[in-house]
């Protein structure tokens, strides 16, 4: 979802979009965007803001869609060492150069790293499945966010049902929308799509028309929620 949103913003709006990988499990953003990592968040946390985007560009990979990519680490071991200090240092190096930034995170919201990410976010996208346990886990996360001081952020959150089939098992979109109506900004669905199932480079043009439309709807909803702050 993070890659699809970033590519949509870059293509439709023409903005400089940064996709920041904060997954400590060595996320797959380079694979999904088709780039080779240049520097990592650790590197930029050390070097800091060079002051000019043309200099910073030398430390960032860029996809064919125009999305700038910053991985959590160049190796799995380096990604595992990502913490709130590294995230803050890297974010301080890049934030003023990109009008739109998307941080892709691992599972869980209670770690110090995730709380640092949350504290600087304008919108939150919670991806889940339409299964009963997936929705229940997301409800628990939303409840935790409310109870720990992130109520305003939660009200700007988008819940996304991934790999969704209207005739498949699990909750319907309308049922999920009722469950989160009082707590989140919207509940959307991304259809089951063979191209997404491959799990490699994401090509927007290879998505089915309904999937592309859903990705645009998600990108618009998230940006609208972020701009409402």
C-alpha cells in the first residue's frame, strides 16, 4: 500500500515523494520499487541535511515512477538496528525537501520507534485483511492509539482491507465501515489482484483497472486526511 500510494502521488501530482522504510525486519521497498539502495537511514542520520535537494539526491534511490526511496538499512543487520534515534536523525535530514513523505512500518504500534513515527505523522493507514481476526486486531490497535494520546491521529486514520473480494469469506466492506465509523476517517478496500500477489516490483500499469482506482481513492483519502490537520 505504501508503494502504491507513493507511485500514485508521484505520477498524478508530480510531487517529489519520499518513501521511508522504517521496518526493522529489512523491508522490501527497494524490491517493490525496483531500485538499488544507495544510502540507508543510518547513513543520513550521520551525515544530516546537506541543505540542497540536488546533493541529497546522491544518497537516495529513485524509481522509474519518480519515487525517492530511503531504506531502513543496506543489510538486514542494519535494519534491525533502526530505532527512534536513527529515525529522527534521518527524518531531520530529509523532511524539508519532500512535500509528501510516506513511512512504511512493520507490524505493531507500541514500540518506541513506532511511537516516534506516530508523533510526527499527519495520517495513518492501517492495512488489514477482511478476516475476523484481522479486523479485531486493527480494532485493538485503534483502541490503543485512542488510550495513549493519539486520538486525533486515529480520527485521521484510514483502514484498508487488502486482497479484498466482495464474495470472499470474512467481513464485507460495509460491515467493516460500520465497525470503524466512529473512530477512523474511512474504511476502503483494495481488490484481490494477481499482480500484487507476485510480491515483486509493483507496476501501476499492470494492476487491474479496479485496483488502480482503489489505489487512487486511498491516496486521495490519505492526503485529504493529512491536510485536515
